[in-house]
């Protein structure tokens, strides 16, 4: 049986691609360590978020995240408790715990995000999300216009929103994702935004 060829992360093939950014998403991310480089132990990203940045409350089932503020004031809401991280301070979000991030200040915030264990699916999904936003294929909040793409990205990055409406929609999202995978939508997204040089 022939072995499958390994597709290297974009930033290993081309160091300029270690950084992804989007004016729409109000952020930039530089991968200092892909999961591939740590044998799956962790993924590490240096992030910069502009004033007004925020993401919805969500949780992960496959990895924990540690956020360490490098400059500015990073707001982390963890299980409903709001934390204001100053430079040098960190917060760890364990698997299954709800959280969100925001920059409620008037200044740019820099922080490091470390996923343990490392998770290539999250890395790929971030490239795809930023690419779709840059291509005008999302709404003003960065949510893909296509429900098929949205379902694929949610599962790929292991990011699950909270609330009864989302729980109600989860079986439908699973069906839509299987459809998108079966018809090659996921492969096309990965090919365009992750595998391309």
C-alpha cells in the first residue's frame, strides 16, 4: 500500500504564510509552532486584535487553550466570569469550558494562544476563515455565507457555540457537513486556503 504524502503547513513551505490576517475579523495570527512541528504536543499562535474584536461564547472538546497577554488588556470570559488579562498574565481554558475573547479597550492587544494538544484542524480552519473573509465570502462578523462551509469549519476547528438554538441545530449541521464533505467542499477549501503555495 502506498503511503499518503504529508501536506506541510503553509508557513513551513513559505515563511511569509505563517501570518494570516483579516481587516474584517480585526485580527492577525502568526503561527510560531504548528502541531506538525511539535509532534502534536501543542499549537502556538501569536495574535494581534484590534479594538472592537470579539468572538462568541464557545467551547472545544479536543484541546485546551492558554491565553497569555503580551500587550494591552485582553478580556477573557471563562465560564461566565470576566477576566481582564494584563501583560504577563494568562488564563487556561480546559476542554469543555465555555469562553470568549474580546478587546474592549481603545488599543491593540497582543497575546499568545497555545492549544494543547496541538490541533491541525483548528489551524486549517483559521486559514480558511481568514481566506473566506478576505474573499468577501462571509458576513460582516466573519461568518461564512454558505451554511455548508459554516458546518464544515465548526467541526474542523472543534468550535461549538453555546445556547439552545445551537444545540437544536447541531444534528442538522452534522448532516450538512457530511454533504459538504461528500461533495468535495471541504477538500476544495483546504486546497485553496491551506495547501496552496
